[in-house]
């Protein structure tokens, strides 16, 4: 039997803009809203609070 990971993998969201906000998405159990800029070079950024990953749609094929 394969052991289950202790935590689920962080969420990944494909976006169409290079500036996004993240608040943890769980209402009162989330975190303060932060604004993140996606670098054009990498096409992705991770939230420092919840590790959610935002990938710009132009870079999706490059990350697969």
C-alpha cells in the first residue's frame, strides 16, 4: 500500500494576467490578501502564505 501524503498538494491556477491576488480562498480561515506579480521570464509565482501557484496561460505548455 502506498502511503498518503500528510498534506494535499498546493492548488495551481492558470491566469490571464500578470498581477494576481491571493487570500487563501477559505473565508475566515484564509490569510491576508496579497498581490503578486508574475515575472514574464518564468510565467509563474507562488503565494508566500499558502503556496498556491499562479501560472500565466502563455507559460502553461512550458511547465508541463
